[in-house]
C-alpha cells in the first residue's frame, strides 16, 4: 500500500534550507517510507504536528 506523505510549511522550509545532498537523502527516504510507512516509523503521542516521526541519518554524531 502506498501512503501520501504531507509536510508542514515549516518542514518544507527547513528542507529547502539544507544543502542539496541532504535534500536528496530526505527525498529518497520519503519515497521509501511511502511504501511501508507504519512499520518504518515511530508513532507520536501528541498528534498536534503529525502522527509519526522519522529520522534520516545518524544523529548520534551531531556536534553542537
């Protein structure tokens, strides 16, 4: 089953600010997620901003 993924205005704006390599990684991940959204996502408790969350890349190596 293919799902429809909707992005908030803020999400779109944030993605547009990223460099091209990251934009392509995110786009590739979103296309992949459309095929099996539920199994590949983490459900959110507060549905104000959406129902699921996803990560692209390794955030454990983020430097401040």
